[in-house]
C-alpha cells in the first residue's frame, strides 16, 4: 500500500470536514424543530390550565 501524499490527505480531510459541517447543520435544525414543537406543546398545556414545572419549561 503506497502512502498518500499531502494533497490526497488534504482532500480527504476537507471532505470529512464538510461532511461534519453538514451533519452539524442537520443537528441544529433538529434542535430548532424540537424547540418549536416544545413551545407549541407548552402553549397547549397552558391553554388547558396545566402548569409546567420550571425545570421542564426551558429546552
């Protein structure tokens, strides 16, 4: 097996980093969606007079 040269290693690292950034963006989007759903559910609970303990209010 021959050694990879600097350019090949750089390209491989660059591809891995781009994949990481893409996955990170998806995680952040998912967190945003969960926060939105949490706010909707909190609104529904409050509408029906159900109190939410403080430790569960912030997500």
